[in-house]
C-alpha cells in the first residue's frame, strides 16, 4: 500500500527556546513563569521525487503534562526535552515512506521504550506519563504534516482523503470508521473568524483595585481592562477545585466585573468555561458548586458554556468519579485524560459529554480524536497550552478546520507576548484582537496554513 505522494524523512532537526512570561500563570496549584518551546524542522521527499520542508513548535508544558510529586520541574522539563530530541534522531533513521499520519503512527511505537531510556538515564523514579510523551512528540508530528502540504503545494487539511492516505480510519479507530477518512471530519476551508477564549488565571487581577504591582508594559493588567481592549466575549476561568467558597466567589466576581465592562461597551452576550484542573474530589463537588453558583449568580451559570475535566486524570483508578449528573447540566469535557481512543471511550462510559482537542497532543492524534468525537456526537473544543507564534497558529488552524468547534483558546498574548513577535506582523488578524475573535480565515496557505 503506497502512493507516489508518500514521503520519507530526509532530515529532521530540533532546537529549544526559553521565553519569560510577562506575568505568572497559576493552575492546578502550580505557578508557571516561563515557557520552553521545542521547535522541529523537517525536510522530506515524496516517492516521485518532490522535496519540501516544514516546521512544528510547541511549549513543552511539563507543569501540565507531568505534574510530578517526586521529580522537580527542571527534571521533568529536561526529560521531555531529551525525549523530543531523541525522537527527532529516530526520525532521521526512519527508512519508511507514507502519509504523515502513518509516519507519526509508526514512530509512536518507539515512544514507551524511548521514554523509559530517557527517565532511566536521568535517574528519575517515575515513568514519563503518556501525556508528556505526546506533548514532546507533537512538534515533529506537526512538522511532518506541514512539510507534506508544502511539498505537494497544498494545504495539509486537503490531503487527508483516500487519494493521499493509505489506510482508512478503521486502522486507527474502530470498525465503525471502515471506508472513512479524515477529510469527512474536517473542513476544506477554515472558518473565517472564531471567538477567542481569554484566560482568567487564579492570580490574575479582576478589577483595577486588584492590581497591586503594575507591570507597566502597555498591555491591560486586569480583566476589566482586557474586556474592552480586546472586545472579549469568551472567558476561561481557572478554579481551585478544592476550595468551594473561593471557587464560587471567584466566578461571582468575574461575572460582576464582566457584566459592568460589557454593559459599558453594549455587549449583551458573553460566556465562560470553567477549569478545575482535575482538583475536585468527586462530581459531588462540581454539583454543589453549580448549585451555589445558581443561587448566588444565576446569570453567571447560564453563561457557562462547558466544564473542563474536574477530577483526576487517571480514569482507570478505582473510584473514578462518574460525570453523568454534571453533564446533564453543562457539557463536561475530557482533557488531561485524553491520550488515545481507549481513554475517550472510557470517558464516555463515565459520563463525559465532550472532548478537548489540543495540538500539543499531536496533530494527527487531535484529528483522529476529533473524528471520533464527531461520530459519537460529543461536544468539541480546542484548548491552549499558552501557545505562541507557530504553535498558536497551529492550534488555531486545528480549531478552524474541525466542525463543531465554536471557539479557540489563546492566552499566549496575555502571558508570553514575546513569543508572538514577528508572527503578529505577518498575521495581524490572528494577533490584533479588537472584537474578541481571531481571523482564522487567513490560515489557508500551504502546509498547516501559515507561511
């Protein structure tokens, strides 16, 4: 099974860049002050002799993908960086040809063994989580898809059908997908514009009176300033998950600040997503939170669009909390737990009604999980990892091409704007926000859509 458009990897290289945040972000009980980007470039050649190159980039995000209690942040970050670099080395030794979906699937067979080698060499006492492996592997995966499109002088999302891919979706998912390809679950043109979800971190000032140490860099410094500056209509609220009174009060306060700011600009409709970062003990916490929020601020509850995974990511552990009751009120999406089809199916059994896609888990993997979620009628969203520059445009292109995704997250402009320099001039519609949305229609170029 082969096609003249199948590619082989001629050369792959990796590099890293560390970028300081303008202000810290707190989630899951951890405070993050900077980002380390893993950047990958690949040169490829088709079976019929055409050559091209592509690139991928992603923050390693170890605080989210590997929140270890037994290893330091620098240790987990170093291990993920080494894993990503070793995977690029392995790609250079890969003799196979195929569609990027197939090449990444082939390379993923080495992930577990390679991760074990890396952690053993570093003297770590715990294995590298599958989620951390996916994050570190995602820049190479993105670079392959980008290079494929550029080599064939086409947008990569137009190269997902049977004319280019050797195996149908049943090979990667289940027999239900026999004879189907990803072109049936993606759009041929990106959505013209998409609302942008703004992050309200646990440390972020809400009103001007909360700003105790001004940054003074010209950007907004409180939620009350961000809303009119960017015309925000979507806000993602980070919550504690283990402090019910604080969580309810936080949403009530956010809603009060938003209501005042939106009234001044004449905006009648806006919405929230709620992120407990897995820290709720059970679904009972979520249900009580929703009851108290309805009593104190019913309009705020009405504005909640969905809830991100509220309890621990290990769905296979004894006592994993079913989400049926919460999902009957608002969509509850699987996030940290989503690492493969098995985890998606298990989440469905536990009552999760939605799926959070992330480019940081791999471009091909996100497309496959997006296809499965559509087949099963699940709520869909695309989420961020404080993506900047290339990685943000990659995440945005994914959101713009998957049907059913209504908004995109993008908090790099808040916490790490230095990472957008250069790109903001080339794609102003994606980085200069005035109406609360980004111009994803501009992501229609070769490869993953940005040149």
